[in-house]
C-alpha cells in the first residue's frame, strides 16, 4: 500500500476467485454509494456520485497479459462519450 495525502495504493498476487470477490465488493460499494479500500497500512473512503467515467484498457503480449479498469468522477458534471462498450467471455 502507498498512501500519501488522499491516495491509497495496494498491489499483491491473488487468485482469480479472490479477485472476483474484490470486484463484487466494488459492485456493492458502487450500489451503496461508498467504497472503502484498506490494508494493514491505511485506508481511504470514496463516495462516487453522478455520472462516472469508465476507462477500459486490455493488452496481450508474449510475456504479459493485462486489463485495467479505471472509474473516475468529478465533483461537477462532465460529459465524455464514446461508442458503446462490450465486454464478454468466450
């Protein structure tokens, strides 16, 4: 975890079932309007509201595959709009 000012960061190795549990907790927090992120070194509470900006990046390489999900929001309304996103499994 890295915490400075109002920032929280955590990185660790997890199995896919644990990551699914974290994603479900994020869904529940979004539904309830409050996300709490914590580990042994600190915590942060976020309260998403209004329109949220979603950024998805996926890449495939010989040595490493990854996807990133970024959700952000502003204290005032903004509009960023692109084509419809589709996420699926084969």
